[in-house]
């Protein structure tokens, strides 16, 4: 018997634009749970997502990094602004580690307070939390059309599974599985999935993740698509190799013809 066919999707920046939610949730985590002496949270900050946050978002791999970025933006002394943004981005991972050390924070703890901030909003006012997200309806429709063709869909995200599931169910999407950060790295998950499924494609907006998939002998056969509508760095749009394709929302339906 042949293996069941499946299409894989990243969540943030691919199925849903959650920029407003990332800002809101990270700011709330800073205000309620971080106990940092270096910030004061003005309620006006919730109204608008600063450009500096939007511009740094393409570098984010895990949710906890967003708390750290928001903290840097709202610091009372020497905050992260346009003039020092490039310094921050040019050594993104080094700077994240330095800020963790300077504040004696542990990444896992920041991740916990991010999840706690999401849970707080969900318990308090689920609809308002859902409304902070903008789904990409072309992707939602594509997922539905795959299911009609008896092709399964799966979601691999660095978000907590429960949060992705709540949003997908609101959109009437019930994938075969959702794997969050709790389940390991995307490459580990993809490797395991190749043993059970014929993977027809993986749509993701983090180019490095796709490059890793292509460079791993167990997963290199998976067709990889970089979501042009997601959180891309400008440089991500150039220098394609390893058979990764830049995909536009308007070209999604062509993939069904595979
Ligand atoms: Mg993403």
C-alpha cells in the first residue's frame, strides 16, 4: 500500500498573520510577568505595533525572543529604535544571548510567560484574542481544497500546539496533526513524518529552516516553498538554491495540480 499523501504548513506568517498578537502578547507578558525594573508599560503602547518590532520579526525563530525584543523597544534607557536597529539585527543571536545574560533570564522561562500571557487573554476574552490575528484566506482555502482531494494537511510550528489548534479550529481547519515547539525541531519532525507519509510539499516563511530540510539526506526530497507573503528578510528573496521555490499566494492553487 502506498503512503498517505500530506502537505505541510508552518503556522505564523504562512497560515495566519499574527503581528498584532505577537506585539500585544509579548507586551502583556512584559507588563504582567517579567518584573523588569528597566521598563514601564504605558497602555498606549498596546494600540500600535512599532515598525522596529515589525522589522525585527523576520529574525525571530522562537516566541520567547519576541519578549526580549519588546523589552528592548520599551526600555526607559537606551531603547531599541531605528538608529540602533541594524546593530541589533546584524548580530541577532549574539544580542539575544547577551540580553538574556545581562538580565539573568532563561529562554525557557520567557517562553513560559509568553504562553501564560496567551492563556490569560484566551481565558479572559477568547474572541478578542482571535481577532488579533489575520488569516491568509488563500491558504485556508488551499488547505480545504487539499482535503477535498484526499490529501492530508499537517502543521509544524514553533508556537505552542494548543494556541495554533485553537486558531485553526476557529477557521474550520482540522489538520491531521499540529506539532509545536514541544515536539522538537522542525527537521526532527519532518524526518519522522517521512517514514509514514509521502510529503508533497512544505510551505514555510523561514528560509533557514527550508535550507536545513534540503541539506538533510532524510528530508532533502521534500519539495520546499518559501512563503512570499510571510515574515521575510529582504535578502531571503534572492539567491535561491537547493531547489527551494519562492511561492506567491496567487500561485497556491497551482500546487494542487501536482
Ligand atoms: Mg513562520
